[in-house]
């Protein structure tokens, strides 16, 4: 029975992604731990209670309902077709991943909006994904409960509501053709994202900048300094920077603080951004807009970056950027056309791919996001002067600047992502290469300095953009299928570690002994999920005795969570004189990598 399951698991293939007009493929990442296993099942030995699972569910959000059932109280149950529903299932090493191909006639997505729970009859909101393979294997994701503001009408959400993981019914289930099932508790539902960075800014145009260094040909630019020539220190304007793990929406509406004239409290406008990773294979989708008043400038700058793992032969990767953008001009001033920032245009778009090796952490770029182009790596400096992308690491790029003077509330264009080595070709992937896709969107918009009582109408120039990275629709279908099969978002989890816990002594690089390392568990990081065979301390391997690595689960600190302590064989070549830190790295059972670092000294 076990052999039959393994043969089935590794025979599954990824379902083709729909490329139809208007299609918007999204991905949800569902994670948790197994809670039960039917006796007598054919599942592999590593399908055990407590083992972690990870499911990437991919589907087209523009899918149409083929059944709508009204329910009592004004609610509905919607049933969607599953032509594009696909799973990647990660459980232990036997499914790493498994890619079940569903029979569309027996698979689908149920969306409940104030609809009765089939088990309790209680009114619930939620989603149920069910996929049946042609041999009868069933993969279910049930998320429903009495939180009635998660679903509001028909539609498939591109970004999942994280509350789905905490609903009364939140279960992953796989049943083999014989009816034996393994089940797990869903603990998180999210977009499969690694990082986002953004900065949102506005300038007060109530007082003009009349300095000779102004970039504008007419002295109407917005000031950065007060009437005494002193730096504004953010008063009357704002600068918000942020980012980190995850994705989502953010925005801000700003009011002038009246620092020069307390009688005036004028709105400066609003900015908005959304970064998700819901394109094919989890590729980025960015949305941004800026809307100033007549007396301000606003600007939304977004960067979304994601690490991807590619498991396949050397191949070209034909990517394009589908860009929709709008520039609305509300100006009645015929003298404004030559002013920098006031004329329509200047909205920049960039898509970049860069090699990632194991020693390069994911950056958090809050600097100049519009230099993500071939050969521009050395200009991307973090505040501490670190260059996140080594010279030559950008493989390809695509850039866009809206034409000066263009007015179009609904323009669109497609940009080819071209190789830095040969701009006539798409980016070339090496065999089994990992890479980062970094995408940037800027939406500058401009009002105009006003005398007297400031106007509060809409600004002269608004900007709104949506960009989506996807596969070139003109690429050979077989190549797109291969890439879809072989590219998956790869997260990197940070763990707390301690080298030689409890000791303040330095390391002796010439010692032939072992070096103990503690990896600390937490509410979000369980050491039982670690694949011990993947652990490294720098380049040092684990000490093995009797065929087993020297690791033990214990509690090093007093936080109530299990920790893992392992012994590593010391080798002098791993250390350098003056070295002040070392990285502990490894992989979890669901395939997600982790790393942590600790300060050290070397004798």
C-alpha cells in the first residue's frame, strides 16, 4: 500500500495555468500540522501526527460561478468551477511537493456568505477547496466559521483573509482512493510572500520654494524647509517607510499641521499601495495611487521582492510586465506644462531578477527603488552602506517612464523582461537556480502652490498604477508549462540561535572537539519541524555517533517552548581571524529554509 501511495504522489503533475483573457491567477499559502491519521492507510511513514504541512492553492480569481444557492437570512452559497485549481502539497519528504491533478468535473471552490455550516447549521462565512484526482484521491481545504464579515458577496479573493485560519472549522484533509484520510489543523492562511518595502511621502505646497536651486523653471515647487531656511523635520509633510514578511494594503491621508499658520489646517491628499504575490507561480502584483490636493505633492513608492526556487534544466525564462496606469490632469493653468512634477508623467516602473546565493540575505530596500536595472546594483545602498545586490547579480530588467505630457486615465502597456547579457533575449536560468524577483512602482502626483485660502479640490495630476509580472503569452506553451511546474516561492525563516549557549569563552579554531549550538523554539517556530540532516554551522557538519546526529530536544531558556541543541564538528577552515559572527542554517520539513546568526569571537 505504501508503494502505491508513493507512486501516485510522484506521478502527479502541475495543472496548466489558464492564460485566457482577463485571467488573474492567484496563490494562497495554507500551513499547519497533521492532527490525525486513519489506521491502515497507505500514507508514507513521515505522515505522522504533529508533522508540518504546507499547501499552495492556485486558482483563477476571475472564475465564474456555476451554482448560486440563496440561504436563509439573505446569505448565499456560491460554487465555482475548478478548471485552474491546482495544489502543491508539502508533507515530510514524501511530498516535497506532491502536485495532484484534479478532475474538473469533481473539483471546485465553495464560497459561503452567511450560509449554513453543513455540519452544524450555524450561519458561517468561508471557503472550501475540494480537488479530486481521476483515480479518486481527494484533497480538501475547509475554512468556515461564524465570522460573517469575511465574505461579502460573490467573488474569489486574490488575497486571503488571515482570519480564515482561526475559524471553527479550519482543516486540511487528504484521502486516498480507499477512503483512508490524514487530516491537519490549518494554522495560517496568507499570500506566499517574502518581503515588501514601501515609502509614502507628501510635501506641503502652501509655501513655495523660491530658491535658485529649484528644479522647476517656474518657482512653484513645494518646500522642504521652513521660512527661516531650517529643515522641516517632517512637519507639514510625511515620510512613512516599512516592509517585512508578508504582503497587503497600506495607505495614508495627511493633514497639513498648520506649523506656519495655525489658522490653516489643509489636507495634503492621500496615498495608497498594495503588494501581493498572486501572479502565476506566486509572481508579484503591485498596485499604487497618489491623489494630492491643489496645495501638495504626494508620492507612493512600492517595492515587492520574493525569492523563488527553480528545479529544472537550464532554460530561458520569458517574463513580461503587464502594466495598467492612469494619469489624470485636473489643471486649468496653461503655464504649468514646463514645471517638473506638475506635468503628467514621471511614473516609473521596474522589474528586476537577481541571483540569490545562500550567503545573501533578502534585503529591505527603502532607498532609490527606481535603479533596479542592469548594471545598477552598486547604487542600491542601505543606510549602513551595505550593497544588497552584488555587482553583476541582476540578470535582467524592464523599465518604463510614462511619456511627458501624457494624459490617459486608463493606459496600458506590456514590458518584456530582457537579459542583461543579451538584451535581445529573455533572462536565462541556470539549472536548479534560485533567484529573486524585485518589482518597483512609483506614483508621483502634483498639486500647485496656492495663495490665499488653499483650495481643497483634487490635485492637478493624479497617478494610479497596477503592474503584474507574468509569463509571456507568446512564449511556447510547453516552456511556460515547464516553468510553472518548476518555480515555487521560497521563504526564509529567521530563527534565534546561540553558539556555545551559557558560555562567554571564545572559539578555538584548531580544537578537534565539538561546538554546541542551541536553536530556540517559539510560538511561530517549532524545532520539531526541523530537518536535522540539513543543519549547518557555517560550513560545519553535525557530529554523528552510531549513525545518528548528536542532537537533543530540551528547554534551554524559560520561555516554555522546546529548543534543539546540536553538536557540530569543529574544523579550522570554517573560521577566519577576527570573525565576529556565524550563521546557523537548515530547512524545515515543509521545505522552507531558516537561518539564524550569533555573535562569536575567534582566538
